[in-house]
C-alpha cells in the first residue's frame, strides 16, 4: 500500500486541518529551507509535484510556478490563496501529460517519495529528468529512517500516511537511476518536534555543493 488516507489520517485531507497541523509542528522552517535550495528568482520556472495547497509558493517570490496535486480540495485552496501567482492542476502528473508545460529550471517534490513504491518513484525521477532544462535540478524532501534519530521521530514517522519511508541511502539509490549528481542532507531539527528528513538536490548537469 502506497499510503493510508482513511481513519484519523483522513482529517489531513482537509486543507485547513492540514495547514493547522503544519503550523503546529513548525513546517514554515522546513519550507524556508526548501526555498533556499530552490534558489528563487524572477522568472525561474518551478514545477511542484504533489504541491498540496501550495504553501511553498509563499517563499518563492517572482517564480513562474506550476503545481500539480491529485486532491481537488488542496488545489482549490491553492487557487483561493494565490490566484494568478501560479498555475494549479488537479491531476496526477504523468509522462504523457500534455498541457504545454514546457521545461523547468527546478522541480520540487516535498513529502511525495515516501508515498510512492519503488516503481512509481522511479517513474517520478524519469519524468523529472525529461522536464528539467540543462543545468536544472530536482529537490526532494521526505521523512526517513536514520541512525540515532529521536524515538519520538521514529514513532511519528511510523504513523505517517506514506507507507514507503526509506533510509537516505534508499532515496539516493532510486535517484541514481536518472541523476548522476545528487547532494543529500539529513536533518533532525527542521520542525518544532523531533523528526527526521532526507533532502536531495539532484542535478541534470553541473556540480552542486549544498551545505547542511
């Protein structure tokens, strides 16, 4: 099973509840960190896969933003908040999606890979490689299993909606099938609560050095 969206977890499908929970755990700090990896500038083309209510866009001034999410509720919330600051599509982005999207300088997938099995994750990396411009980069963020992580972090992650949480090395191995240059960070303090994240910046070309 890729994810669990029933029971108590179903309440997170509501944008207001989701945003409230994100605020409580301090997700704005995480978004600011991700925005720093995106390196926003006017005209930068950004594709956000699994964008949710597109809260990351608040930290990406001036970019040309396109967001995809399968949740109609999340997409409506993004449209209400940001209007014409971005284009938002309520569908699953696939390799054969034909919406005249063009190519992008940066693709973002925040909290998505741990909802995908290995085959679907490999398809995401392949699609990203096709949609990125030369010199472009893919930024991913996911919860992870990591040595020495706080017991509370491990317990919370075990109850995540996503059922494919991996080690940092597990995420890297999937990315290597498409990207030769991968810079990885592991953080345990990007939220107000103990939690472990793997962040990857995957480059099509050029070397990348990310401090963490």
